[in-house]
């Protein structure tokens, strides 16, 4: 059966997402053997949201990932139990808490990112730099275009 360009794109995006989920699970296990891919996504969100210093609020993490607050809370508790994040006082609300990476969490996450980049570099070693740049540009365009 012949597919339209949109049909081909859908097939390839589905393949890419399937592979990405598997790769994310492997990367999560590099951070901590008991970390799953959902927890890894929360860990990345905490890192990104607290990059300017301080920590991240659980509600912000939920919003960024499109998760229910109870799901985020469970993931944050697991990350805290694994020693990857810690709760700190919220400087804007004495009753509230924020989360941030622990030194152990930051180190493990940095290590996993380096490993992920090395695997990507190996996978794309035959590609021309211009093709890699074009793929990045087109993926950015896709990501910026909506849902």
C-alpha cells in the first residue's frame, strides 16, 4: 500500500517515539537502577526548571510534563527516596517546598547525558553535519508548531 508523505511521516515518528521510549528507559537506569522513564522525565524537568538557581515547584513540574499533581508528587517522592532530589524551603512561601537535584542526582544525570550523547554521536557518525543541523532545525520547527 502506497503512503502519502504525511502517512510516511506518521510511521517514522511512531518508530522514533518507540525507540526514544526504550532509550529513555536505558538512560534512566544509568542514573539509578531503580529509576523508570517517567521518573527520569521528572528529574530532567526539575533540572531544567531549577537551572536559574534554587528549586522547582511540584506544580511547575506537573505543568511542564502535562502530569496530574498527584502523579508528579509520587515521582518526586521516589526521586527523593533514591537520593536524586531534595526538598528545600520555597523562598517565596514559607509554607511551601521546592525540589532540586542533590549533588548525587546532578552527577548521575550529567553522566547519563554524556552517555546518551555518545550513543547519538555513534548513531549519526556517517551523517554530514549539514544533515544533522537540518534534522535539528526541522524537529525544532515541529516541536514549536503545536501540541
